[in-house]
């Protein structure tokens, strides 16, 4: 079967996908190791039998609803290539808004505190895409001397999620070649620089701040915030994303709460933020457009002030910023 024939067959198979053409292009690129241009140029070339078998299996999984990122094992986020598995949510473009704002606010805070190294917590880190992207971007922009870059603690209740985050830190911050799902390792950056960068990140398994008896200057977080009923609806399509990272109506004990507004975890998290953010610090939190104002009200009850709400790419309220005085 040629590439052109495969594309035609795949398009007819993926009728339920809203992005069938893009899905097919990504799968061909991943399994054949070809760029978009090469796929066009080689359209009439035969696909090797072993590669065709992999592609057909990938199509079957995509048709079942499994996201392309889980099939290929990686997802681009903030210009960086992240390893993903069904143990973590797939990084979404809207979350890049949080990263952008974090970089801006952190640069300002670092400049205002020239005598010490700031500490940052990435709570509910998942793949590590927020904390790792912020640290890597701060390093690459070179506005902050490397010795003054913040120290990051990446936290998640899930051990498998932390393992994914650790692999991403090893690959993106230290240049180690961490193999996964056929991805080609990127060229390593200078070892000394990357090693120092990787050393600024540590990982803690914890139910929110339970295992963290100290304060941070900044907390970045994308906690579960989807209402339970909506979580059920989302997972019916076979996407296989972890319920643990989606359902916001779960108690600290892991039980289903009586609420269905996606705010139960944030109700527990917000007072802990009040305790674990140092005076003068701030947090940035992603939440849903349907419960943003509820989250903002909870932040005021926890003692935070000067809140700001930032919209995502579709103009929906997505990221909450607030300061502790």
C-alpha cells in the first residue's frame, strides 16, 4: 500500500474524528519518520509491511477514541516536545496561557528579590509541562542569570504521573536521551548548563500539600476542575485520560463529593495555598470558565488579594492570578 492509498483509507476510517487529516499526518510522520513535505513527495511510494502494520494498529486505536498523543507518546507544548502516557492529561494549548503569565510574573519577582533564590511549586504537575516549560523558557530567554533561576518542586498524588514528569525533566532539562514510544531524542544541549538546570527540579508525591510542610514564593497549578457529571460525559469517547486528573468533585480522601461544580478539590486546595504561599507570593491556577468566579471567591476567603483573570485562546476565562499579602 502506498502512502497516498493509506491516507485515503484512513480518512474513510476516521469519520468520527474532528481532525482526521491532521491525525493521519501525525501518525504517518511518527511511524515513517517523515516530515510533512516528505509525506507529500513520497505519496506514491510503498509503505514497508512492518510500518504498515503499526499504522493500521494506530488507526484502530484512534478510531476507538484514543488520542493521537497517547498513540505516538508525545505532545508539543509551549514549543517543547513532552512525553505523555495515559497516566497524565495531554497538555492543552490553553494551558500555555498559564505558562506565559508565570514567566512574566516570575521575571518581575526575581528582579524585585535580588538577594535570594525563589521557590516555585507546580502542584498537580501531571506531565510536568507547566513547571518544566516555565523553567526552560526562563533559562532560554537569558533575562535571568542562570544562578538566580528559581528552584521548582513538582507535586502530584499519582506516582505514575510523577514518573512521566521525571522523564520529561530528564530529557528537556538535562539533555539525557530518554527513549519512549519511538520518539527520536533531540540533540543534547551543553551538559554543564543542562545539568545545573535539571538540578533545580525535584519531585514529591503528595495529596496536595500534605507532604510539603513549608512555604513557596509561587505556586502554579492546573488542578482537576471538571464537574463529575461532565467528566463522565468526556470519558465516554474513549479518550482514556485519567479521571484522577479531570474530576474536580473529589474529596481529600478520594471519595465522590456531594458537589457537581468541579470546585471540591479547589475548595480544599485554596486554604492550603493560603498556608503554603509565603507573604508577598502569588499563585496562578487554571480552572474552568464555568467555575472561575467560584474559584476567585474562594481565593478571597483564603486571604488572597489583587486577583486577575486571564482568558484562553477562545476568549474563555481560564487562568486565575492572586497575591498573598
